[in-house]
């Protein structure tokens, strides 16, 4: 099963990446900027694998760049707490 097919595994994977970025000295804002770029890539290139990802994609596709930044920030916080 791919990490993208299970929402809890996805959040855990993101949490691990956030931990690594923080250990390398990245600020939360920089991590959020990277998450926003990754969100755009995933929304454009990857088919959602579960209901949570479908909802997130719909929200992403209907958001302004500022709103996408806020969504990315929320995902970083969720991932940080999940790990």
C-alpha cells in the first residue's frame, strides 16, 4: 500500500518530513512554503487515493494562493502533531 493510499500513513510521512526539515534548521514559514509548492504539484499531478485527499484537492483547486498557503500551514501543523 502506497503512503498516498492511507490518510494516517500520509500524515505520519509528512510529520517525518517536517521533523527532518526542522532538524536541518528550516523555519516553519519555509516548511509551509515548500508544503504549498508540494500541494500544487500533488493537486496537478497525482490522483487522490482516498476521500480525505479528494476533499483536500477540491479545497486546493478552489482556493486562492493565500488560502492555499493557509491550507499548507494547517497540513504542516497536522503532520507535526501526528508524528
